[in-house]
């Protein structure tokens, strides 16, 4: 049995939470339900927009939260992983969880956990999920934008009641060891957030089989459905180095919406899909609850949303582009976005990823697009892929003399910088944990909007 005394300092509380990492990541709702019951089920006091998917769910959350904030609502946002500071995971109107609030919510949750058996210990993610619910309930937020951690059906975030709106973004092959070997199996897990009698927004799907699976679940659960390319569309995409512009049109729960010339601050061809899903989710929420979201607030929010580590451009010598492309789907959209925003630009790439990713598939997409590759190990993560194993994959698609292996992240970053010639940029991609580590090395500690 483990002693669950409340710690008195922020550092001790963090150590206490992350000591649970040795037990790994586990799906299932039994533990989080027990914690919530012990706390008096504060999740039942809150209203949620629940977001799942393989690609884009974090960006959809960022857009959705910012739109609602600009409309005057108090919005809780729960995301994972954090890039630099764990407080990033839990924020209210863009202000991340402070050490003081962390200690307060940690104390309540840790007390609720009590003594946990070694046979079924709680996970780090479950603790953070419970802390987020407690914090948002105490702050009496109007809406919580709630990102799934892994899958959906058995993810700890699914402890909530029927959400105001469920959103499912583009689905691809990921976590096949946990979620299934086909897009249909993975889509079934993601569709687990769709509950009886709710509202579901389905984003663009690269795989028709995934869309069919999601639609079937939403129909079985008697949901009102807004489906991309049927009920809402995005067209006339235009790209500059710093922005994306497109036209949105749709009929959402009977309300007709037309937003020509929407400009996004986030780069990426995929961000059009994400912004369209966020617009649709907000309109659905507005129709359902009779809330007011002015078009001016929507446009302002979409043009100002900041989401670090996603096509984030940092000027300097060299210019650095940070993007967490850790699946085949993400790698495909990264390459597409590079050509759309920066045609003709040459890159050196720093890359590291976790071992459960499709390393060969990602290598086949990214390797032909860059001049020199520096491979490293994602720091402070027991699931990090060996850079020498990565080298075996990348050698199939890139010349041997243009690949460098450096196990240490800081040395790898400096090596990549030194190997980036004048006129070229440094692309840092792969795991978001690597992107976060490099942001920290660059002195980009803040998650606060610029």
C-alpha cells in the first residue's frame, strides 16, 4: 500500500504524481470513477465539449476554447501532453494552472485517492484528469473544452456525463498496440465519447471506413450529427508564410452559417479542417444552449489562436520550425503544409519519436523532404525510440552521409543547428515531448499567448 500524505511544496507534489509513471499508462474507467465518487462527482457540475481524434484534436480544442473566451465565456481547457510546464495541461481563459492552484487541487485529489493497491494503482493521467475537474468546478467555468488522452472509450476523460458536444477529428493508424490494428477498430475506440442523445461533430476523415464507423455509432446513440463535407464545408484555401484563409459554410442543427474569408493564425493545411470543426462545435453549442457567439468574436479568435509546437515558426539563425508530427497522418500533413506555406524552402531536420510509432512509415514521408537529418532520443521518456533504430528506418529513404545520430537531445539540437546552412531552416519534429524539450532549450518556457 502507498502512503498518500499531502506534500507541502510544489516540487514534492510533482514528484508524488510522476512517481506513478512507473506503473505505466492504463486504459479503463474504474479508477477514475472511484476518484470522482470520492470527490462527490464534481464532473456533474460541468458542461463539456469533448474532443477525440488522431490528428488535430489539440488544435480543435485551442480554437474552440479561444472562440468561447472571445465571446465572453469562462472556459476551462484540458490538454495533454504539456510541452514545458505541467500547468499547461489545465488552464482557464488562457491562464495555466499556477503552482498554488496545483497544490490545492492536488491535495484534494490525493486525499480522495487514499491508499491505492499496487495491483491497480492510479496513473499520472488519471490524477491530472481528476485535478482538472476539481479545478474547473472550483472556478465555476461556463464550459470545459476537454481533450481525450488516448482513444476515447476507455480514456479517463470519458468519466464525464453526456457532453454538450462531442467532436472527433481525423482518424488514422496510431497506438495500434492499444486501440486496434485497423482504422475501423481505432474509430470504434474514438467513437466511445459519443453518448446517448448527444450532439456529435465529425471532422474530415481521410479513411471512409473510419467515417462509416463514427457515423454508425452516432446514429445508434441517437445523436444530432454535423458531418464534414455534408453538413459543413471549407473551401477556397489560401496560404501565406504566416496564415491560412478559407471560406466556411454549413447548416448546423438547423442554423445556416456562412463565414467567407476566415483567417487563421495557425499554419498548416490541416488547420482548415480543425478550425471548421471548431466553428461547427461552437455553433452546435450555441444552438443547443441558446448562447450568443458573435461572428466578430469567432473571427477574432480564429485569427489569434496560439498553439505552440504546431507549425510554430521561431525566427533566428537558423530559423526554427517546430511541429509535433508523430504519426504517418501528421507527417503527411506536415509535408503538405511545408509546400503550401514555404514553397522551395530547404530544411535540416531534428527528429525523435516514441517507440510505439510507425517509424518506417514516418521516415518514408519525411526523409525525402529534407537535406540533413539528425536523429535523437526523446528525453526523459522510457518509451523513447533508440536513435540508432530510427537510423535503420531513415537509411531506407535518405543518403547515409546525410544522417547523424546523437543520443543526447541538447547535443543533437546544437549539432542540427550547426548543420543548417545559410538560407536553410531547422525543422524540429516527431514527438511533442521532443518539441517541448527543444522549446525549453530555446528559452521558450511560456505557454502564454504572444
